[in-house]
């Protein structure tokens, strides 16, 4: 069993490989394709799937929380620019709105646990409404917690929201 990391940025993808080699994140494979090109069959055999993987923060964080590498989970932090104040404000019309592709993979593979993160300001509430409706429509329980980065000690106020979808499993 291994982890799947999807990251299109070559520098970040290499950083993931370095972290895997050093044992800092779950062992696995790094795929540099766009999520738009990933098929559900590509994900067969992976215990964990981390989309928009960046530098492996999800893998590292869930390990710190006591989540073992062999426990199934999917994570994803979709690009925030379509919905953040820093973006163009195109929302669902923005080509970087990649939730439909992530949701397609979720709907086809049906992971038990999905964690995500997104900007909490700007027009993000409409995005969260969509994510919640999509996942609850498939029978997932959905929860979301917004907070500022300053509330956990960061020197800036950056509004983020973390969400979880749970389909029920042997780990209840």
C-alpha cells in the first residue's frame, strides 16, 4: 500500500519526492499531470490520495495527528484563486475551478474519508455550498471549520476553512 500525490508544479513535485525519500511523508508515487487528466482507474491500489499536494502538508499533518500511513484517506486543497479576494473573481467560471474534477474522482472511487482546505473569505461560501451539496448528495457526512491563521499563532490574518467528509467505515 502506498500514497498517491498529484502535483503539477515540477519544483513542488520534486520536493515531494525528496520528502518521501527522507521518510517525512507517506511513501508513494508523485504524478505531475493535471487532475483533469487523472482517471479513477489511475488511483486503484493507493491507500492515500493527496491532490494539489504541494509539499506534502496533508500527509505530514495527518501523520502528526496519529493517522497511520496504511489508513485510507483522500485530501485536497483545490486552487483558491477563483474564489479569493486575490483572484480575478471569476468563481465557477474560472478555469482553475477544479472541484468538478476532484469530485468526479471522489464519486467514482468513493473514499471513506476526505479532508480539504480552502480560502474562507471572498466568494468561498458559494464554493463550500457546492462541495457540501455534492458530498452530502453521495451520502457523506460533511463538516467545515473556518478560522484565521492568527488564531493558531501565525503572524497574519489569513482566513482558511478546513472540511471533512466521512462515509462511515470500519474505523468508527
